[in-house]
């Protein structure tokens, strides 16, 4: 019998992804990053005190850097092998976080833009839906290696979604929030008919992704698509490769 050795050094095992949470009180239905039922794998959460959506979006997280670094460090110490966040605008902390915790960091859904662009046929490009489109700056685009002229549409012209996110209210009309998001998506495609896929900046748009795809008829990429891909690298599926202690139903020739 082959000897088996265990390796420790962490407090919690089996939860590869650590999620840095904004300090909020709005509802988070399944599909939202902050709802643990969203994920088909265990995750760890850590709230960053004082990290409101308004400060992150309107002030580019001014003064919050140390708090995010500390919380990320605690997640890694507790057991996370990779870090993500609950806000697409947190791309501005990508390099700082990765350097500080020395594990992979997937700070923003916007990081999918270059990959999604590579998937599209000639003449098509990626568009972005955001909770406040006019707040995405060149610094954000540079942080995710995306073109500065990426088409963006925000939900700030709606009645509910942006109001709840920026006002941090404890109630949300999900039907109206969906209308805001679908309406912004329609406007984005009408103004930019060359958009062939949409990346959602906001990490709370996951619950509406299926409705977006049905209504807008283009591929929709959210933080869910991003973090499930991220997790697949941190913990690859075991197919029972010979010699790995698993079972296989195929043979090499």
C-alpha cells in the first residue's frame, strides 16, 4: 500500500475561494456573489468594514486599500487559495491584492473582457453593463487590460437597481431591477450594434443573467462565469487519472 501524507498550514479546508465582501445591507438573492447558495463549491467570506458601494464607485475606493489588503490576508491565512470580490470596480486593487497575499486574485468580472473579445468573430466587440457606467475610468480599463473605448451602459437611468446599490437600502423590487438591467442592455446594443457579447461589471447582476441572454440574444458573462472558471483552476476536477488514486475507465495505448 502506498503511503499517504497530509499537509496542513491552514485553518479551514475545502473552500478554495475567499470572497471580499463590501459592507452592505441590500438583498443578495442566489446568483449574487454574496449569497453562498450561488456557488457549486464552498467559499469563505470576509466583510471589509466601511467598504460601501458609493465609496468604491464614486471615490475609487479611496482610503480602503489597507482594509482590503488586511481582509484578503486573513482569508488566505484561514484557508483560501484564491481571492475574489463583490464589486467590479475593485479592479483598481488587483495588483495590490495579488502582490500582498501572494495567491491568485480575480478582483473584477471586467477581467473577462480580453478573453471574451478573443472569442468573438471579426467586427464584433465586447460591451459592458455596469451599475454606474460613467464611473468606469481609464484606470479601471488599464487594470483589466481592456480598451478605453469599450462600450458601456449603466443602470443609473433606471428606477431601482442603482438606487439600491448606491443607497444601500435593505429592500429591492426584483422585477423593477430586472427591467432596469434589461433596458440598459437594450440601449447598449441599440447604440453599439457591433457588440457581440456582454460582460457585467456589477457582481450583483448574476441573478439576471439568464433573463438578459433570453432578451438580448447575446452571450452574457458575469462574476459567476468568472469565479467558476477561477475555481476550476484552483481545484481541477479529478477524472481518476491513472496513478492519482482514482478510478479510470480508459487505457493508454
